[in-house]
C-alpha cells in the first residue's frame, strides 16, 4: 500500500533518490508529520481552499462525503476537477514498483543514489513484499535504503540481510515508558532489532528525532541528564555508520485535519540551532561516530 512516491530526493540516503512512502505503521507518534501513513487503508484528503462547491463528490460518495468516514473507494478523487479531494493509498505490486523506481536509474548511476523505502513502516507491509522488491532492485543494480521505525518482528529484518540494504533506523527514546506514552508502544522490540542488526554486520544509520518536551527537556531532578543525553550514552555500543539528529518540526501539522484525523494535544518545540550543535558535540564525544544535524 503506497502513500506516494517522490522522485529526485536528496535526503534520506546518499545521492539522488526515489523515495517511496509506504502506508501503514505500527506506531502512533504524537509528533508524526506524515499521519496519513499510519493507517494501512486508503484515505482521502480534503482541501477546502480549492473546493468550488460543485457537489460532484457528494453524488458519488456512499460514506457521507467527509474524510472522517471515508472508505477509500477513490470515486471522488476522479470526479473532482479542482483537486480538492486527493487520495492517499494505492496498492502497487513489487514488480510494478521496481519498474517505477528503475525509470530514474541514470540519476542513481550519476549521483550514487538509489531507492529509499520509507513510510509509515515499510517492513510492516505484507510478508514477502519487501523481500521481492529488494530482490528485483538488486537484479536491476539499484541500491536500497530502508527507513525503519523498527517495531516489527526480527524476521522482517533478517530476511532482507542478503540484499544488504542500508537501514535508516529510528531511535526515539531510551525510556520505555516515555516511548509508550508518545508512540503507543514501548521500545523493547525496537532496541532488540537494532542490536541484532548491528551484530549481523548490517549497514545502519541511526536517526534520532530531537523533540523538545519529550526526549529533549530541562530535567527537574538535579544532576540527572536529559533523555537525549542518556540516549547518546546508550548508543555508544552500536557500530553505526552515522547518526543524524533531526530537530522536531511541525510542517505536517496541517495534514491531520486534511485527512479527517485529530492531531494529538502537544507542547512540542523545536530545539534552538545552538542546542542542536551542542547535542551533536555531546553525541560525537560519547559515541565516537560521525554525527550530523538534519538529514
Ligand atoms: S467535487 Fe471537488 S470541487 Fe466539487 S464539491 Fe467536491 S470537493 Fe468541492
Ligand atoms: S474516497 Fe471519496 S467517494 Fe470514496 S468513500 Fe472516500 S470520500 Fe467517499
Ligand atoms: S514511526 Fe514515523 S510514520 Fe510511524 S507514527 Fe511514528 S513518525 Fe509516523
């Protein structure tokens, strides 16, 4: 189930990349900036500012016409001439997807790029999907990076090791209770999978969202470090290629309402640029790894 495909990406892996956003995720991060990738079902976005009020969508909809009750049949996506109703979620086979990705092969060759499989959690698609996709990409000579939140059974990772993708792996909090409070699940499986990936010699780049008010906060107990600094101490054990500290941003905030979803209450904030550089220095000193801000 594909949410969208972005070509000519220059983040999320090296070189020029085609980024595939899969739909469906086992987590429910309160800061999620792609909330439409949480559900595995197709959804409809409504852009009221584009709507001309022609009523064509109401004539074809059997769910009341609002994004809240949408069943994703796609009829209003086709009849709206003003692009006021747009769909998210289309089933594409591994064969077709590999073909779409392969169209930009000259760019990958020139720049050292490839495909980035993101989401959502790409590894939570139906069993065997990602194995077949990576097998096809490998035959086409296209490198793949997988942007994973990690909350899937280990077998999903293990099956992909022969294809040697780069894993862009999220590390959100060390404290399991904090993780559960802000993502809906604790982090035991996620940290376990990370450890196994590193032991298996996989290429891993750690991605650490720095969320003001969650893992980055002024600690109330004297002498205790903020969560983000405890995470650096923990991460020291992982032989990862790179660590990217990603400051919180709320650029996806408008999407919740557009898809008929309710944005969770929050008081998140973006850490100041100076604090991000300070954290990068702390992580560099603690882990001895290459640490970048952003990515
Ligand atoms: S079809 Fe499009 S323009 Fe017409 S009422 Fe529906 S959303 Fe508005
Ligand atoms: S896709 Fe459009 S027409 Fe179909 S159920 Fe959803 S809102 Fe109604
Ligand atoms: S893991 Fe990513 S896609 Fe899933 S809920 Fe969290 S931020 Fe959203």
